[in-house]
């Protein structure tokens, strides 16, 4: 909240967030966040545990709706349309804004059925051949096709952790979203799987608006173009990643990225 | 980390006190293990005792002594007119035919009382009914001599199984010395032999223990259980899924929830009273019918199925549901595509356990009249029928010695069905869990 003109002054943003507050019961977790997120590229949310970054991420696809006593106020515009408005169906919103969770959560079904689930429920394909194509394209885009093309009928849960996370990304891509939210997607992965995932993010950022929550500052520095630093429910700093990591304006940011707090 | 009182080199975990603390801790742990083992031994002893007592009493009911007889189908007795009229053939005096057969076997017996005693060694209604049925089916048999194997009377059977002691004074036992003499002769010649008691599985209830079987009760139980299954499973699972996933959180839902949990603890006889009041008196459904029995059992099983289903749904990882929701699945789709299939093994187990419970239930069936003496196998759910546990209850109440072994045998049959149902539950559970 230091430099209000910078976080919201983006030209042609994907998301415009204005004064968003999230509370669970009487406990306010986010205290008035405003920022803009660009149409493509990776935006990283960093900050110490409990700072509200994951809660904020769930604002973008209204996953907070599923928590019984959560309340969201403020304005979140997706391409200029308020996603908390009365004419927005959260079900359709989540088709446009996909999400990948911290722990890989493939369905206990075959690899094929995992990827085909989204297109099936939304009726995106008209023939089996078309669905096959979508599954292949999604798995290719998630850099998993070569590893699983001969065993599409095997259980998604039989894959390794890194493969499962890429399967979940393929599953999200298959719905043809515009935005992909990722909540600490690499925290359950080993360094090699993490490297693969980051490589994948680098490719995906050309086409999608990606928002990633991460604990690892090195990861944020490697994969993101913009970084937002959260602290105790406040947005402290939001700027180009380069600038946040080399020349932070707020001492709290500086303390966190240099490892003095956090 | 060292204790300041000790030397600098000895750590707090190497001192003598530490050793005694560890000893005490180990003693407590092994004490608990001992307690657990003795609990299991006690439970196993009770179980083995039960099984030994039931099987020990019941196994003799699975064989039965039969007598081979040569029956002369005397035309002058059965069909004096020679018309072979089926009606007349049915009404003919088969009792006399069987009596004559026995008198011919022991021609030296002439005294009337002795003759009566001789006739009592064979199952009177069993033998006469068998001959009548054969002649009725094939009237051309009249005038011929046929070989038959008929059950002995229950007293002879019990004597040969060792339950009637020949050393007891004659006036205090069911068989006279004379009868024992005849039986000994017939056993020696091989005319009386023990055979597998098929009738126990194919016959219905009877006043004569040697003719009684569990087929009618099994059919009644099966039908009642089928009705209970068809009613309780869809209603129970539907209610559980709605309550767990979709019901708004308000006072009404809380009240419904508390009442379902309370219903699970209501004594089953109350459900019988409810069935009597609602199904019989208000809706006028037939008495003693498996349909009503099944409905009552369904009411009784509902809470079990609902509670098991809700527990199974709650055990499904929320990450799977979140995954579906994040792809744009609606709540209903997430529940029915992912949560219910994943909960299926648990739901199935709960259902089968509920059904097994219902199978063993006696009290509610007594209230709605499924305690009748039924000698025909029911062919529809509205016909009067008995049920296996009720049959056990009825036989346990009967006086003759032969009923005791049949009661135990029926219990064995019931236990076999229950164990198979539970085995099926375990099998299906492991199979379904592999698939998912």
C-alpha cells in the first residue's frame, strides 16, 4: 500500500482488483487490496506464512465461496466485468480461471479421464476423436505427453509427484482457461520436478495469465515478471520482479527478501 | 545438555535416574499390551465357547435316521372301485398302508398296544404323506410294492443319536424296551440308517421335528431383506448425500440430524410397534407378510445406512472436490462424479452391515405377525411367511428334545449367511478400493 499508483496503473489488465477485503467470520484476513494483473506473463505473490497470499489467490476464481463463513468485499474485474457481480456464475468463472493446488490432486481415474473431465462437463467437444485431440494437446502443452502417451489408461494417481502436478496443469489447460492460478505448485516437488515445472511455466506465460503463490523467493525471481509482496494481510509492494528483488522500496520487503524476516 | 549436578561428560539421558525412568515407562507400556492381549483372549474364548456350544448341539440336526420300508399298495384298501379317481386316491387310508407295512415286517406282533408302539417308530405323517404323494402322482403304482425310505420318528432318531439313555428306567423314557428292541433289530439289518438331512433345507416348518426345515423361513427372510434393501438403500443414500452436501445449515437440519442419530439407538421392537400401527392398522397391509417385515426392517436400517454414508462422504479428501470445482464443475457434479464414487466402498460396507443387522432382527417381526406357523414356502411378498430368526425363536420355545438340535442348526444357518454377507462386504470393499 506504499505506492498506490504503481499496482493499479496497468494498461489493459486482465484483472483489476479494488479494495478487496476477505474475512472469515469476524476475522479480517485481507485488508483492502488493490492491484492490476496483466493479460499474459507470470505474476508471483510472495510473503511470510499467514500473510494472506493464498486467500487472495482464491479471490480470483471465487474458491472462497466454498468456505462457509468467508466473506469477500470490494471489486474484482475480469476483463472489466465484476466477477462478484450478480450475473456471474462461479461455475463458468472457474472454467475461465483455472487453478492448480499445492498438493497434486489428480482424480483417482485414468490419465485420459483426468484431462478429459473438464471438456466433458463443459461439452467442449462433439466427438471422441476431437476429445482425443484435446487430451493430447493439453498433455503436450503441460510437457507430459511423451511420458504418458503409452499409458493413458493408467491411474493418474500412479504417476510421480511432479508428473501428477503437470497432469493437473494439463487438466486445467484442457478447459481452455484464460487464467491459471497456482497455489505453491512446487512445494511438494523435488528440485528436478520443480525445474521442469518452472520450464513449463516459462512456456505457458506466453499464452496465459498466470498467477502463482510461492514460498520460494528464488522461484518467484526465476519465473515471474511481476511480484507482489504481502505482509499481515496488506499488499506491501507490487512491481516488476526485477525491481522488487533488486531495489525494494519498503523495508519490510527488503527484510523479507534478504532473509532477515519471514 | 548435561545435568549440572553430575559430571560434565554424563548426559541427562545416561544417568541412573534416566535408566529407572525408562524402565518405568517400559513397564507401563508392556502392562497396557498385556491388558490388550487378555481382552482379546477373553473375547476369543467367549466366541469359541459360543461356536462350540452351538455347533456341538446343532451338528446332529444335519443327519437324520431313516427307515427303508417295502410298501404294499393294496388295491382293496386304496381303490376298492378300481376307478383310479384322483380325489378318492387322495383321501384313501394311507395310514393303514404304512401300518400294514410295519406289521408285515414284524409278523410276530399281534397285540394292539404293541402294534401302536411299533407304528410310533416311524414318522407317521412323514411316511403317510410320502406314500400319498407318490400314488397321487402316479396312480398306476396301485397294486404294486414299492421301496421307500422314510424318516423315523423323532424319538427313535434322538435315541439313535444318543440323547435317550437306554439305562434310564423304562417309565421315564420316551421309548419302551420293546421299541428299543425293534429299533436295534432294524439297525442291525441296515433297515434304519443315518442319512444327510436334506429335509432340513428343503422343508418348511412342521409340528413334527423330523419333518421340519428352514426353507420357508429362509424364503421369508430373503424376501423381507430384499424389500428392506430396495427401500432403505435409495432413501438412505439419498438422504445422507443431501444432508451432508446440500442441506442448508439451520435449526431444522440440526434437528433432523440429531433425530437420525437418535433413531439408530431406538430399540428395534419400537420399530415393530410403528410398523404395526402404520402399515397394518393405518394402511391395512397384510399381516405376517414379508412386505411389511421388509418395510419395518428398512425403517430400522435407515439410520445405520445414513450414518455410514455420511461418514464415508466425509472421509473423501476435499482436495478432489476442490479439483473438480476449480475446473468449473458444479457442486452437484463434484459430489456425484467424484465424492459419491469414492465413498462407495464405505457406503457399501455400511449397507451390508445394516442388512446383516436386519437379517438377525426378531423383535419387530414379532410385532407385525411374522411369527405365524407357516407350512408353505411363500411365493410373493404379500403371502404370510416366517423369518429365520423368528423360526429360531419358535423352535427354541418347543418342548421335544429334537427341537433343540434344530434350533442350533438354524442358528448355524443364520450365522453362515451373516458371515457370508460380511465377507462379501469385505471383498467388495477391497475390490472397489483397488479400482478407485
